[in-house]
C-alpha cells in the first residue's frame, strides 16, 4: 500500500499530468473538451496525485514539529553547565521568538510552524480548484445561439450534448449598436497667404487642441475618412464660436488647419440590448457588451459575435454558460496564491535541548535555507558561543 501511494505521489506523474493538461488547454481553443470524460479523468488523477503528495509529507512534517528531525542531526553546540545555564538558553530562545513544544526527548522549541500550515492549506486550495472544476464539468455546459435583432429565441445549441436544448424563458434582442473609436488625426497649421507650413498637432475627433496663433481652442467635430473632410469649431477666448473647415482659413486669422494623416480603428465597443421574459412578462433587461455578460438564474449570457445574415438582417451571437462551481475555482485560486506566498516567508525552525548532566546539546532542524537558520541561531545564542568551555558551532550535520 505504501509503495502504491508513493507511486501516486511521484513527481514524474505530476509532470506527465500537467503536460496533458497543457495539451488539453490548447485543444480547448478549438473544441469543447472540458466536459469530456477523459478531461474529468485528468482532474481526478491530478487530485489523487496532490493528495498522495500531502499524505506522504505528513510524517516528515510531524517529525519536524516534534523535534525528531532535529535529534537525527549532530548537535550544533554543546554548552557546559547545569540547570541555571539551561534556563539561560531557554530565555534566549524565547526572546528570539521560539516557543516551547511538547517532546519526549529533551526540550523542544520551535518557531514558524505556521509555514507548514500554509503549505498544507495551499495544497488543499488546489484540491478545491480541482473539485470545483469537476463539479462544473458535470453540472455545467456551454451553449451558443444567434438571435436576429428585434427577434427572440427559446432554444440554444448545447455543446455538451451536441443538440438543441430549450431555454426556460425567451431571450430577445431589442436593439444593437456599435460605438466607434474616435479617428486619430495629425493636423498641420498653414499660413493661407504664404503657404508656409507650421506645427503639426496630433489629436482625435472630439478632441480639443491649442493652435499657435489662435486665441482660445479648436474642437474637432468630425472627419470623413473617405472624402478627407475635416470639420471643427474655433471657440475664441471671448466665447465666440466660428465653424472651421479643413484647408480653409480659420475666421480671419490667416491660418488654415490641414489634415496631414489619420488612422481609423474598428468600433470601440458593441452593445446588444437584451431582454429575458417569461409568460409575457419581462424579467430583466440589460445592455450586454463584450466581457460584460448578463447573469440570470445561474446562466451567463456573453455576446461573442455580431453581423448580418445573407439577407442583410443584423444578428447577435450569444454564448450561454452554466458554471455552478465558478466561485469555488476563483476562491481556490485566491487562497492558493495567498497561502503559497505566505509559506515562502514563514520558515519552520526547531531547536531541541538535550542535557546529559555536564553539557546541554543544541540540535537544530530547519525548513528552507539551512545556512540562514544556523546564522539565526548563532545570533540568538551569541553569548554562549564564545564561552571558553563551549564545544564548537557548525552548520555541518
């Protein structure tokens, strides 16, 4: 049984499963693999692997906490003296943050035991993520549907069962609109009489710019990218407003604004006004945007597509997702990052004092950097290290 658990806790098995997960994630870009039986099998195998790792590590953790691991190492220091000297050692260890623990051999002192707790909690957080993913794989689904603008649907295509499935309500598209990005412009300033070119200013449609030689500011109202026609408004310092057309003189200033270059980007955002109704009553209405879904009765509605059909009718494409364990996955990720980060900063140290009547031997076990742990203990017991009759202090075991 021990050999079987040891094989399940193998690092090779962990790496193999993680490589398979990476391949599955790549395949998931093109197909729905997250609800397949073999993906659930990978989740289960990785969970068993992590649980086995925890089980095989527990004896070593308990041994370290009890002081057995420290006693298996050679003593770092042997200090002469009786009970009074030992009490001084206890006092210095306590001042350095060590706390007395139970132990059958000698006196056991430790600090940073929470580091082991953080590590175990981090692994348990991974199990929460795996369990939540398993629940989501069994109970959740992903579906898609295209709905014409002004129309509704009460069905969707369920990719889990590869068939159409009914919705418990009507999903309607009331309206659809696209918000364009402002056109980026480079506008040159030119003297109308001499034709001499001046400063080139970078701006965008609806932007304000300060033009040398003009009092006040100029607001760019529009730019026709096909006809290259610029329209703006000069707002003078006294509040007067004078219309401006690209290439023509701005009022009586003797200056003209000439479009030099432009960049027109695709629409900034698209929005579908969506309604959910049942039995003739509208239950909820919302504007769905990309990455801003509508959530209702455990379902999330994402807008993933829009366009026009072959007959010129606009439509909106929805992705319908049910993921009952989504909160568990997110919570597990947050806890995992917190506990594993905390475990990096909290390192366990265990000191065991063993007296034989004439000397008190100091044993040390540590998690992480052994050399640093030895240096910390040196600092805590510095007044004993330099005693003439003290015997050695070495980091070697």
